[in-house]
C-alpha cells in the first residue's frame, strides 16, 4: 500500500508540474497581449498574478523535498524528482519574465519600432515552452533535441531584432533633448523585452535538457 501511495505521489507531482506550466504560459500570453494592446489593466493583472506562481513553486518544491527525504527514491524515480525540481525553477523564472512584460507595458506609451515583431518572438517562445512540457510529460527524447536546435533560431531572431533597433536609433533624426530621452527609454524597454523573451527560450531548453537527463541519464543538453 505504501508503494502504491508513493507511485501516486509521483504521478501527482508530474500533473502538478504540468499544471504550473499551463499557468505560467497563460501569464506569458497575457503579458504579450498587454504589451501589444498597451493594456495597463491587463498588465497589472499579470504583475499581481506572480504571487500565485511563486506559491505554486514553493508548494512543489516542498513536495520534491518530501519525496526525496521520506521515500528515498533511486534510479529513474530519483532523476524524475530531481528533474521536476529543476523544471519548476525554470517555470518560476519564466513567470518572472512574464511579469517584466507587464511592467514594460505600464512604462510604454508609444511603439516606435514596427519592424520588430515582438509578438512573433513571443509566439515562438510560447511554442517552445509548450513543446518542452510535452517532452517532459511523454518522455520524448527526440523532442528534447529538436527543441535545443530551435533555440538557435530564436537567438538569431533576437539578434536581428536588436540590430534593427540599434540601426534605427543611429539613423533617426532627433530635434530636442526630450525627444532623445523618450526615444532612449523606448529603445531600452524594447531591448529588455527582446532579451527577456530570449531568456524564456533558454528556460524552455533547460526543461528539455532536464527531461533528457530524467529519461536517459544523459546530461548532454545541460549547460
């Protein structure tokens, strides 16, 4: 009976980690929508929701600690719990980055760089998180490697976007110190947005890397 309870706890942990990922992805979608629509109310909702993500993280962290301390798992079960522990850390960090988008929305009043498609980049990162969690749920090793390869595409996207912003900044003619100040604020906000979305992709790769380790005891993608 104790063994059955233990297996049920492992199943519940997986389900809870998957649920946390759904909450975090929804927060990221809301942050992207707020940024696109300049919706301050939605942005504030994203910021306020960070507490829920943090509480979920702490609860799951304790679940992992309890399983390690009380059940003394070995082999594959130990790797599963350890990987889950690391994955919820990445999910919590993604939640923080979604909160950043809410804060950028509140600070932003204009959109001076239409050539930079933040929403497309956001869509790419959301798909990476979703696929990383599918790999975790189904223990799909091939998906882990594919996801790592796709991160290179996201990095190139971010690099091109940053180059567009910098080139536009150099070429733009400004007439007053106030205009310069406002533009620099917009540039800073946009570059931070690009950086944060790139970091979301990195966290998705981390999830894939921990999944690969969990399934095959292979640390190839961990960096």
